[in-house]
């Protein structure tokens, strides 16, 4: 490990130690007994899980298509023999790839503002209203739409987390040899069967990694939630906004204690992922 | 009868053009040629894994040139066997029948029959990881034969095997081709292997079928 690597590792450890030394158990217990914080913990756990599941739902097929569209065998199968057709094909593929990476590189606040602006358009307002009606018909009259409500928290988390999950799944499928899928086609399988019966079972470690990454990313999401969902206590407050609100009101100990809950959750998730994917290799294993 | 007429396949700067040949029913055809001559390209085109730019491919009178791989009824054994890493050997062999809607009883009977013929009964509940090269190729062969294909395409199936295993599998291939009554198109670099197995011989050179030698009649044609 390089000297800089050691320095970086020391920095991470120092940050964690400083946080734990700054906060004390009485701060932590008083924070945990606060119903508003309990609400934010539950909302964080639930919204992150829903956002991660939605991210996987999008990432698995999208990652597979992006990986296979980039493979040589796909170009052969589609008959893209001329340099011109291959250039056009690659141009379209790179454009889609770049678009899907935009939420990763955009400043988080911009994602939030963009979501807010989107839901000010006629289509966005219509969706907002229909969502409110849907929740009302389901008996959740408290949720009046998307913007500044719990669905906004999930949508803000999903918008960024899905991009990371897609990248993870694309890398996973790129490392899985596509020849068995091609053999499956000759055996009578449809493209969907080749995907679901041959490729997907090989990608399980990548799926776990994508889920974890999406979940952890959602847990740490702040900017888009602040703008698009607000920081209403007992309504749209998640752990990251609890840190912000405590800091905003001058309660640094409360902010650090809430941060430690975030750190603990992140460490637990990372350890669980490592345990679940233990024994993996680079061919079928966890990417990123 | 397998008939390839004026087949044209382009891949970047490489081109297979005016490929024409015929394989009689139940014949064991050997396709030889130098490395990079386009043998695998031709085989994959016949299997439907590579798009063709022109010409026709017929099997038993059916034009399959544009048919998807699943509808061609062609069994394919690639050079590296390409077994499904997450499936046990039994499931590998029954896979083709499963996706084609064979009943459980039919699948079970056929797997047992092929496992017995290819001497892989002992490894039916094992995963591909850990199988020897010879075992892997026998599993791939059973998998390709499971749904009773009209043509069996073998892409250098014995090239990565040691001499003893190669010799045993050569005999097994001959036996299984006769017992299954299947037409075979087999790519190889090995002249001895080709002579032992082939009843029809082709040679692919510079993107064209240069010579066709029929063992039965001794005819020699240049396409």
C-alpha cells in the first residue's frame, strides 16, 4: 500500500474516532429516545430499502442490455459488419451510457432542483395529484402527492441510487462470459430465458453489491431530499436531514450522534455485504 | 441434407464469400482450414449466432438463413464447451428440452439415455467447476444432442484434450453419431481426427471453400 493509501486509511479512522470521542452515550440515548429521531430512522430504513429495490428493478435489465450491446458477439448477431453501422451503434450506446451516468456527476442540489422543476410541469403536476388520490384511496390521506411528501424522499434517493446500481450491474454482466447465453439460444431458449436462466444466476453477487450500493447511497442522500422533499419533522425527515436540522439549530452533539447512527448503519451494511459475497471471484463476483 | 449456397458473411475487413457445400443426411462432415480461415465464423453463421449478408442455408429443405438460433434445430458444442456455471450437469443436459417444453418424464428418460451413452452418469449431480476437460466436452455433447437436433455442429471439441482423452472421445463421437443418426459438421485442425471420423471433408481457405473431397466417391470439386 502506498504512503498516500496509508494516509487516507488513517484519515478515515481518525474521522470515525473523532466522532465517537465527541459524542457520548447520554447524547446518543437521548437522541434515540426522541420520537422525531425514531421516525427519521424508520423512514430512512424503509425509504432506502424501497429505493434500493426500485434501483435493482431498473438496474438489472438495463445493466444487462448495456453490457451485451457493447459485446462483440451482439454486433455479430445483429449483422453490424460495416464500420459505419458499428460507429452509429456505438454512438447510440455511448449516448445512453452517458445519460445514465448524469445523476452520478450532477451536484446533488441540482438533482433536487431538477426534480422540483419536473413536478411543476403539467405532466408532473398531474402525476403528483394522481399519486395523492392513489394514497387517499389506499387510506393514507396524509400523503397528498409526491412533492414534499414521503414519495419525494424515495424518488430523490432512487434517482441517484439507480445510476450507481446500473453501473454496478453493467460491470457485473460485462465480466460474465456471454458464450453460455449464446449456446442457450441454440438449445431453444428465448433471449429472456437465456438472460433469466443462464446470465442472471451468475450475477447474484453483483446484484447484492448493486443493492448495497443503492441502499447506502440512498442512506447518505441529502441535497435532493432537502430541495424536493423538504425537512418537515415527522413527515419527510430522514437521518441525513436529522444531522442537518440538529446542526442548523446549533446542536452539534445531536448532529454528531445522528451521524454516528448513519455511520453504524453503513458499516453494518458493508460487513453484511462482505459476508454474503464471501468467496466470490472477479469473474462472477462483486464489482465496484 | 444440409445445403449452404453462396453464403456471404462479413466481419470487419474479413469476409467469407460464395461459400457453397452440401452435407448428406447422417454424414459426418469434417471442416478443416488454417487458423483464422473463418471456420468458426462459418459454423456460427450456420447456428444463427452470426448474421449473414447473403446466400442461403437449408436444412432438410427448410430455409433457415434468417431463422433465430432457437428454431434451427442445430446442436452446438463450442471449443470451450461453455457449460452453464450455475447448473448441475443433469440440468445442463435437460435445459434444451426444458425450454422446448418437453415433459419431465421425457427429459428424465433422455438425460439418463445420454448420460449412459456418454458415460457421465456419475457426474449428473455435479457443477461444471471441477469437471475434467473430457467430462466437460461429454456434458456439452449430451446437452447439444438432448433435443434431437437435425445437425450437430462441433467447434474443435477435442483440441484442448490430452491424447488418451482425445482418442476415447473420438471413438465415442463416432459411436454416438451413429446411434443418434445425426448429421455432424465438425471443425478440427487434426488430420488424424478428421480421417478417423469424417465421411465428408471440406477445406476452408482465404474465405472460400477451396476443395471438397468425398471419401465415398473420391470426387474432388473446387468451389
